[in-house]
C-alpha cells in the first residue's frame, strides 16, 4: 500500500475508532462553549468537502459570499434578539412556543430534511475521494463513506473531534495557499515573468468565471437568497451553545471575518485554475502542486475528509436532536439514542444513492422557503397568527415543489418566488384573522463598563519604580495576549495579505523566490495556521504559554523585519511602501510599547546591515527607484513620532483620571450628605413615635391596660427597629457599578437552575438604555428571587402552569423632595416586570417616590417573601409593587438608570427643613376648630387618637402648601371631615387623616404602622393603589369597578372617594387643562364607583363639580 493511502486510511480509522467510543458513552446535554469553538463550528457548517472536490464557479462563490453577509447580519442586527433560542433546545421548539405544536412538527420535519440532504451531499463527496484513492465502485464507496461519517461523528459531542478541527484549519491555513502559490509560480514561468501577460491571463480567467453572457440579475438573486439569514438547525445548535447574546454577536462576527478571508482565498484559487475544466480541483492542480510538494497530496485528502466529516456531522447532530426532542411521538419506539443517528445516516445514504441532485437541493432550499420567513419576522418583532404562519409555510413549500416539477433547474428566482409567496399569503391570512400581535422581541447588548483608576500623578514616580521592581516578563506576555478571538482573526488575515499575498507582486528575479519563501511565505502560513488551531481547540496551559511568545514575536517579525526587508529589497515600490506604513500604524495600535521599541531597534539594525552588505545587483528589480536612505529615514521618523504621540498620552490620561476622581469624590460627598439627611429624618421620626407612644401610655388609667399596651408597643418597636436597621444596612453601604442589561440577565440565568420548560423566562426588552448603574449583586438577587417566586407559584398551581415573562421598559422616577422644600426631581429609570401573567401591566410614564425610600412593616408571610426585595429596591430609591391573584403573580420594580444621579441632585438642593414650626393663619385655625367640633360630636370616637394623627400630619406637613395656597395639612383634615359625615368607623377617619402622609412626606410606612396599627396602614395602602391599577382601556372601567367592590377593602374605597371629593372642591388651583383631565377621570371612574357604593351625597356633589368644570371649559372654547 502506498504511504499516502496508508495515511489516509489511518486518519479514517482513528476518527472511526474515536467516534464509536463516544457512541458507547451516555449522550450528554449541550453545554456552553467558548467563542472560538462556536466560530469553528459555524465555519464547519459553511465549508464542506465541495470547496475542494467540486470546480469552483461563480455560483459557489456567490453562495459563500451570501453566507458571509448573513453572518454579519446575524452578528450585528439579530444577535441581540436571540434570547428566545438560548431559552430553548432547538429551532423547532422555539417556533412551537411561538405558534403551536403543529408548527413545531413542521419545522422539525423541514429541518430534518435539510440536514439529511446536506449530509447526503457530503457522503457523495467523500465517496469520490475514496474512489480516487482505492478504486472502489461508486455505490460501494458511497456506503463506506456513509458508514465512516455516521459513526465517526459520535453521539455525545456537538463539536468536531480535535484531530478533525486541526486538519480543517491546516487545509485553509497551509494547503490552499500553497496550492495557489504553486500554480502562480507555474504561470509566471510560463509567461516568462511578463507582467502584462500575467494580467491578461488573470483577466481572461475572471471573464470566464463571471460568464458575461449570464444576466446580472441572476447573480443578484443567487447572492440575495443566501444572504438572507436562514437559521438552519445546525446553526441554531451553535447558537444554543452560547452563553448570551454577546457571545452570539462575537461568534457570528468572527465567523464572518474568517469566512471573508477564506472566500477571498477561494476566489484567487478559482481565478488561477479557471482555465482547467476538470471535474475535480484535485486533477486541476495535481500536476503543478503535487510534483513540487508531494507531501500536500495526503494533506489534500485529509482536508477533504475533515471538511466532509465536520459538515456532515454537524447536520447529523442537528437532525438527531430534532427527531429526539421535537418528534418524540413519531419515534417513541426508539429506546437507544444512537438509533436516531443511525436512522438519519440511513436516510442520508438512501437520498444520496437514489435521489437526483436537483431533489437534494430542493430539500435543502425547502427549509429557507418554508421556515426562514416567519422566523425572521418573529425575530424583528412581527408576530403573525398561527394560522397565517401555517398557510404561509404551506404556500412556500408548494411553490418550491411546483417550481421543481415544472422547471428542470431550481433557479434562485424560484426560491425568491417561494419566499415571496410565503410572505404574501401570511400577510393575507393575517388580515383576515385579525390584528397583528404587538409583542416586541427586542434585546440590547453591550459590554460592561468597568472602571479602573490608576494612581494619581503625585505618586507616579513611586508607582513607576514599584512596577519596575515587580516587572515579570512572562506575566507581562501573558497579560498582553488578547482574550477576544477578533485580534487573532484580523492579524492572521492581515499577514496573509501582506506576507503571502505580496509574493504575487514580483514579476522578476525569481532567484529570490526560494529565499523569501523560507523567510516570509512559509512563516506567514504557519503563524496563521497556529492561530487558527489556537482558536479552534481548547488550549492547554502550555499552548497558552507558546501563544504568549508567538504573539509578540510575530508582531516583531512581520511588522518590522519583513516590512522593512521587503520595502528595501524592492527599492520601496508603491505596494510595499503602503504595506510598510500600515505595519507601522498597526504596530502602534495593537503592539505593546516594549515590543514596539524592541522591533524598532531590530528593524534599524537590519536596515543598516542591508545597506552596507548588499550590492545594488542583489535588490529585486522594480519599476520605481529613488533614494532609499531618505525614504527609510522618513519612515523611521514617522514611527518615532507616531509611537511618541500614541504611547505618551500620559498628560491627557492623567487629566481624565483626575476629572473622573473629582466626579467620584463629588458623588461620594453627595451620598454622605444624603445619608446624613436620611438618618436625621429617621431620628426625627423615631422621636415623634416615642413621644406619641409615651402620651398614649400616660392616658391609660388601669394598670392592666398599661401592661397590655407596654407589650404591644414593645413588639411594634422591635419590628420598627429591625426594619430601620436593615434599611440603613442596605442603604448606607450601597456599592454600585455599571453593567449592561443583557449581561445582568445573562448572569442571572447562569446562576438560577431551570427545572422545566415553564421556568425558562421569555425576555422582552424595549429600552433605549444600554446600561444601568446599580449594586449588581443586589439586583441579581432581586431578579433571581422573583424568578424563584414565579417558579414556586407554578409548582403550587400544577393544574395551570404558565410561562414566566420578563418585561423591561423605559419610564421615569419622580422624587418629591419633601426634605428639600417639596421640589420634584425626575430621573430616568427602567421598569422591570417579572410575571406569569400574559397581560402586561400598564407602565406609567412617571412613578412618584419620596427621596426617603419607604420602610414597611409586613406580616409574616409577606416578610419572608418581600423583605429582601424591598430593601434592595429602596436602597436604589426605586419603586416596588407586587400583585397576587389566583391566576398569576407579578413583580414590578422601577430602578433608576443611574442611582448616583439621585443623591447628587439631592445634595445640591436645600438642607432639611421639616423641623420648622408651622404658623397657622386665621382661616386654617377656624377650619381646624370646625373639624375638632365634628369629632367631639362622635361619641364613640377616640378623640385622643384623632388628635395624635392630626398632630402628626401638622408636623410633617409643616412647610408644604397646596397649589391653592392653603397649608397642605388642611387637605387630609378635609378628607377626614367628609368621612365623619358618612361613617362612624374610627379606623376609616384616622386613615383619612393620614392617607397621603407616607406618600408626600419623609414619614415611613413602618412609622405609621407603629403609631396607628397595621389595619390603618392597610387602608392607606389599598386606597393609594386604586387609581394606580386602573386599566389602560377606559371601556374596562365598569369591569374594574365591579372587581374592586367585590374584592377590595371597602374602607379604602371610602377614603379614596373622600380624597377625590375634597380634591374636586379645591381643583381651582390647577390649570384648565388639568382640571378637564381630572374631571374626565371622575366622570368615567369615580362617579360610577360612588354610585355603586350607594354614596348618594358624594355622587351628587361629584357630578356637580364635573358639570361646572366642563361647562366652563365649553364656554371658554
């Protein structure tokens, strides 16, 4: 057996052995992978054995170029919207959750057909190579190829084997470039290095490749079809491997850059071999390449095999996953997972044996015409009715099949027609079925901002000396190694162009070829291959160390040594001047300072040696010649000046750092001042509470009453103290940093364990804010607690399990600065809703919060559930609501985008003024006396408790006045006066007195509960939420009224109606537009509510106020 055949056979057997071993192991679930591995997997799907076996024509190049564009579209436009894929196991499962189980089955069937068809093509390609090597009959070689691929890919790993990935990288990094270079040298020798003849030959190859007789619209159609992202099942398997949308973006952009470089190389190869008409590229270049480099022959065969195995394996895995996960009923008789893979392999084998190529391509394109349209529409936020999607899929599929039946060639016009029919039929059915679903699916991605502040300039000298002593070259090289794959991709692409590509510019002095091949061409190819392998495999520690040395050395070698040497040897020809200048610019931007200066010294030494020890005859003759010493001097000055300007921006950096530190110091001062204000307010509240509780005790006459009161007060004060201390603990030690919303959610999903499909949340983000500044760990705990709460709800309600939704939207927080003369400060915020309810709660444009984050005393159950969440939200000066019902649970959080804006704004305003003494005018004194007279007429009413409440609101409303000019405390007193006319319940009357003291003053809810009990606090809380929970559609007000009368606290409704009535009496303080707005609300909601509550007096007076306001408005207009 020939040694090449032995190498080829050994490679096949090794892959088969490893694959069979993996089949014997249990099938494992997909785990998150690194970005380089995902890039390699995407490229394995794109480039199969056809790039080496089939003749490269314009259709193949347009297909590959379209795939490249589709990767950039996914990476830059769609990657931020792919959380739906991350939450599911397959494409069919995603579509099924969107449009139903029938759609899921259709997607699974189309995906299986697509994957099987692609695998069938790879079986054929490998069979061609086996026939060429071993002279086996076609059908037998195809069956052997099918068995080798089916059992070589294994069953428990979605990634290709390491050996296959290394060979695949070597194919593109060494094999193809060397083949192209060999063919080029052969052409140069044929045309005696005549540049004009070479140019004419390349031009004829280009014209032949482009087939100028073909309609350009056909090229556009072909390119457009493949440029449309299809999200084939094998691609979605790679997306599922990603950690978050950021990794999806990096992976597809990296795959796009790699694909672009490979496509350019393939285009160049196609131009070089275009004159040949053989069926195999192998026969087109074997005479030139394999005669010169015999070792490339087995490498070529290994490359074809690696490409076919990796491409077919990816699609076999995808089809197997669709069969097992999305069509379980159809294959429920299968007990062993490996049988799925065997079935898919048999299907692909039968298809490759008995189906025409046109049928196989129809099966491949059927996925794009049927599935891709509704999927892409869903990703951009357009959701059709399931029936519209179903009809669109059927129409697209039937159009594709009909085009195949009536046309001998399934042209790209037919595919575009099928896509158009799919879209048009979906739109038509949607218009019949009803209004389009307005369910946005949008996600924003960005990198996390991390502040890293170096020492101040006064400590620079000490800092530099310390770093010199602690400098470790090995650690320095490790730190300089890029963590992201993009620099490796771009650097490899660049040195391929400037190192390997520059050889094609030589048209004379072939004696330089052998020398420069050894010093430039071969090193550039091996460095590129090294970095490709480094990105494609999971590197061991020793490989990291090798890469940390190769990375800076390759910069020195190619940027300085090769750049300088080529420029001097060609006597500074135009192309090498440009390359040299780009080398210098790149060196300044991506190379460490030490490497730059070391490269500069080496380059200067090499230039001096070349100038002094080389004669003019040894230079490469070129068409341009001038004083090379002056040119080199200019370039060295350019390097020195550029390096100085780039690496010595210390002053600018220092100024920016000092400015950042100054801003941070201001924010710290603001935080300290604001914390001081809060502590003063809490201290003042505590004194008020102790004073009032002491007064209550002194009014008790019987010892047993005092003992019971002591016990109750001790319990309440203990709860109050615990809440206050917990609040201060969270608030005073709040450490914030910036984080992207996408990254925040990704870290939460990584931390939480999802037990079943209902625990995987749908993420719907519609905010313009990329980042928020918050206590990251606290907000993560907030989200995780809420997800567990929703999951627990699903566990308790097994009969009605619901999906979990996360909605993020823009809103504002309005801080009523009661400590600061009652001013209102509006801050940008985001609303975060975590719910099991399919109906999105109405997001208000403004949530009013006092700057004194509220502190509540909850009952036992609520304490366990909400205590930590409330502390987190209050520490961020946010707003928190929680809705429970038998049908769903909803958590609503409103968090400021930048929490530091709040304290900084507060600190620039006035100091605390709530301790000022209130000065009563005669009108206020008379109204207070009238109110107290009405209170005394109620015999069963505890006058002392009413006086305590009145005294409390007088203290906390000291400096506030209403828009009518009257003192603010007269409003709650007026509300209580109205309640005295309709009820004798002391709790209701006291609740009327204190109904907005928590909302409009620094008094906390915990303080109110401590003073007056939980029942009054509950009335106040429910009354405040009646209007906040109003439905967005006014037509639903009647239903809402019936619901609150049936379910809500009637005492709270009385308090709210009395509040509305008193506001109507004093509505003259508002503008005409505001008066009309409030009158409309009273007319639509509060008046029907008062009628339903049978409050005749209140309803009649409200109706009178409405008529007066609207009549006046009509007269003015």
